[in-house]
C-alpha cells in the first residue's frame, strides 16, 4: 500500500498496485505463445479467466519486483511437471494476478478512507480489467486511460500543453 501526494494542495491518493501485471501476460505471450497473434492470445486469456485450467502450477507475480517491499521479490513458477502445458502456465499467471489484485481490496479498506468504485487502468492491456476485477466483491466500474501520468501532470501544471 502506497500513499502518494497528488501534488494539488493537501490531496493524497492511496494505491495498491501490481507492478507489471499486463507485462506478465505480454511476457507469457512472447515466451510461450509466440505462434499466436494478439487476437488469438487475448481470446485465450478471456477463456482462461472465465474457466481456469486445472493444474498444480502456481505463479508468484513479481516479474517486475514489488513496489512496497524493501527486499525485492522475484517471480516464480512452481508445480511444473512433464505433463504441464503452456495453457496451464498461462492460467496460473491469470489466477495469480486475479488473487493478488483481490487481496488489495481489504488492504485499502483497512485505511478507513472512503473507496471509489470507479477504477482507472493505465498502461498494460485493456483486457486486464477482466482479470484484475474478477474476484473483487461488489460492483466496480473500469475505465482505461492512455497516458494517464502525462494527462495528470497536465492537469496539475496549467502551463502544460498536453
């Protein structure tokens, strides 16, 4: 959990991010599904997000480390066997991202700060919201915003021409 000054008066923002969630899927495509085009791969992601493949494979989703730990975590795939398939590996990645994302909701609620149910996604894959919000309790609205950091800076600095 990170608390950051927004840069406007006394406004603060609490975030609990997954570093490189979308990049984990891009990594999986590059390394395990290079034979599929993007449309085929994202269709497979959608299918596996709805109906996970059964296996003993587990994924620790830290390909880009962890922004909140002093000792950096690393990613890991465990439970692999000679019978493991690439679809099972991708499914384990999807499940790990969904579980890690859902674990952040109680963490944010512990702060006692009112939580908006409107969520902005920036960067990564637009289809990622299907995974990240799948296990969240209640109803949420998701919006994808390209270049959110640059647009936010433009609002903070009125001299900007963005």
